[in-house]
C-alpha cells in the first residue's frame, strides 16, 4: 500500500505495465495490432515519461546520435542473474544454451527464485531507466562489477516477466517489431486523435532524429507545436537518399529538361554542424564521428564562412602529392583509436561539400537545390582541404556521358543527378536525386553488402585470427539474417587483424536467434558488421538460406567465389545490407546477361 501511494504521489509508472505490453507486442507481427497496443500504452503513460517509453520501445535509452550505449556483455549479464537468484553460472548458461535467449533464461531463473524469497518491491519505469542510464555511463576500472551490482539489484525486485525485458534491453536484443513508423502512427492516434497527423510528426522526426523529443511535444503541446518544430544545432537531420538508375537514357526519361550532375564521390558521408567554434560530425547513420576526424574540426572552421550552419559533404582520402582521390577503405584507419594521430597524418583526406541544410538560423530544406548550391558556393572557401563537389548543368545523354567519364577518371563512382527545383527531403529516398554508377550502366552486376554472422579460425599466417567469415543477407519481412556464403579471400594481413579486433567484441555464446543458417561455425557474432563483397556468380545452393524456396524448393542462393573488396561498410546498419530480394534480382539479371555478368567487378577487384 505504501508503495502504491508513493507511486501515485510521484506519478510514477510501474514497469509491469510496460512488460505486459511488450509481451503482447512480441506475440504479434500485425501492424494494426501493434499500433493498437502502442496507443493503449502511450495513453497509460504519464506524459513526463513518454520519451522514456518511446526510447525503450526501440531498445535504446537516448537517441542514437548521442551514442549512449548499454553494451552489456552476455557474460556479465549471466553473472548478474547468478548473483541475484543464487544459482550457479553453469546452471544459467545451460538454460541459455537450451533456449538461446538470455531474457527468457533470466525469467526462468527468477521463477525458481520466487519460491524462496518473499520480499519484493515493485520496480518502476523511472527506476529501470535511471539504472540503465547509470550503467551506460559507467566506464573504467571497476565499472564491470558496479554494472553487475546495478543489474542484480534490479533483478532482485523484478518479476520474471520484468526481468525478461530488463535483460533484453540491456543486451540490445529487444525485438518488438515496432518500426519508427508504427510508433509515429500511434503517437498521432493517441495524442491528436487522427492518424493523418503522423505526417507532421514525421517531419519533426526527420529534422531531429529524436523520436523521444518529438513525442514529448506531441503529448504535452499537441500537433500545432509540432508544426512549428525547427531544426536545432547538433541534432542531426535524417539524410536524403537517391534512387538508382541504370543508364543515361534512364536519366533523360526521369529528369526535367535541364538538371545538375555532380560527381558521386566514393567516401564517407558526413553531416557537419558548426556553431561558432564548436563542430560536431555525424555519419550517414547519424552516429557522432567527430573523434575520428580532428583534422575536419580544425580545418573546416576556417573554410566555412558562417557562424552557424549544417552542411553535408563526402570525406574522401587523397594522395597529398598528386591530389588524386584514393579508395574509400583508406578511411578505415581512422577507426583505430589508439593509432588515430598516425592515421591523420599518414592518410590525409579532403572534405567535399555538396549541400547546405541550415545556416544563420535559416532552414534551407525547403529551398530549391539550385538556391542551396548557390548559398553553398558562397559559404565554402575552397582550399586544399575543403572543396565543393564538382557540378555541371546537363541536358542530354552526351553531356551526362562526358561528365561521367570525367568523374570515373578522377576516381569517383559515378554521378548524382539532381533536380534543380527540388527541396531537400530529409529522411526520404526518392527520384529528386538519382545515382548513376558505372557498373549499372553496363548491366554487369553489383557488389553486395553482407552481414558478418559467423567465423572460422584461420591456420598458418592466420592462426589466432578469423580466417574465414560466414556472411548473410538481411530479410526485412522477418527482420532476420540468412546465410549466403563463406568468404576467405580479399583480406590483407592488416584487414584480418582489424576485423579480428572488431569481431572479437561481438562473439556470442550461442547463435543469435535472428540468424538463420544451417552452417556450423567456430564462433557466432552479434550481427552488426557489414562488409562489401563481390563474387563471380550467384548459384542455387542446398546449404544456404538466402532466398530459400524462391527459385527451387529446398534451395537457397549462394555466392560463388566471393571476395572481400576491402570495404567495411561502417556507415551501413545491418538493416541497410543487401536483402534476399536483391540477391534474387541479381540472380535473375545474371541469367539474362550470363556472358557479361560481373565482369566489371571482377576486373575492378582483380578476381579471375
Ligand atoms: P549509395 O551509398 O550507393 O546509396 O549512394 C549514396 C551516397 O553517395 C550518399 O550517402 C553519399 O555518401 C554519397 N555521395 C557521393 N557524392 C555525392 C553527391 N554529390 N551528392 C550526394 N551524395 C553523394
């Protein structure tokens, strides 16, 4: 009773409410049902903590761009469960190996415990959230033990169902199947009564990338406030994306009479926020990457003619002597923290500006491309480090072709074609921007972006490293990963070493339940890393799961002679990796052009 009055006074929310709703959500995949449950949950939630609930729904505790990560290792979680329930680590590991889900294991173990303990204080959403937050902020010596204490103290007071979800959030394995879109539908229905208002909510989300912040405004101030939502510095804008086209002819069909062609540089996209001398850099996935590029922070302050602004650019490594663009993978060196200083001096870069989204309190998103480009040209002082992406106005196939040749000759991937009158559509893929890459032009196939799911220890020079990796595609329908090939070529000593460092932190005790593969592996990984792969052919395969049964019953697709191109696609989330559907398309295309298939990629990466 005491607890209930305390909850009431403080307007707190019991965590059991959330857990029950999460449990219901896990049981359905229907979007309408999910939306209904969400609406009910949002209506029950005290307004103040709406953002917390919105973050937890996505399995995060702050918007992604803030980089607040829980990153709890399974081993630590197992120790915490053991401490809390007084059972041996072995017993917990055994249960986990049987079921494959540590959340469920925690729940099972707590069920055993409730028979022996009697005191139980209810936990609240606020308490869970605060504890998660504290855990995320802990670092350095002794932090592991403290984290474990925090977790086990939560588990001491949790019911089995609550424990299941606390664990899933901690481990990053919560999969409620609620996409951001569904959350926005539910926000619109719960707080404005009209699903159509989602559009305004989405606009606000697209310019802030913070659904928690947006949800609080909708819940407390209503849709009119959301309509006034503005870009704010250091809150990244979701990037505009381009459609693919295959040829110059396609371009002419899809574009107006006159349009802009820009070099499509092969580097890393960056969104630069500058306010006086404070500069923050966001990647295409909107992660804060400022620490990897101290040289950008230093140089860009001088080259941007503006006090306050948001810009987009492509970071490209260069050969300082010749000024030539170098391959994208040279940027990998920047990801090694302890060697950063060396990387900055040995692997110089240029920053190539292609858009301006905001400056001196003016939102530029609704300006036409042609106007934004004019502003950009005024604001960027070009020097050896900062440049404008080369642009030309074009109107026919010949002009495109010429410019494309120039672009390829200077080491670029192709062209971006942009409609002069089009605004910047944050967070949207569409035909206002078209990408024309040389590979598509000749219909010779494409590279694939595949997810590392498993590994095999190497021999000889590769002893102690992962000599071969098991890779998979993403399957958006079921939100899981299908194995498609093993790759053991294309690695340099350096890249093997680097991959080992990255992957050894992602090893799991048991195959992640989202990985669908009949293959055995020496180790399984948390599916988080995307690699670019080329191959000679796509074949039907009885052992891989990508596209299973699509062409022939009992067969999936496999890549023949796959090879790592050297590109770790840091900027891609696993959900952006190649899908089963894309492999199917490539498979069909290759049968049509069987002689020509893949030739360009094979030459480019010297396979044969
Ligand atoms: P893709 O990754 O193949 O979908 O191509 C889109 C990417 O091309 C963007 O995310 C940018 O990183 C990159 N890019 C290179 N040059 C440009 C440009 N001139 N305009 C827009 N994006 C560009």
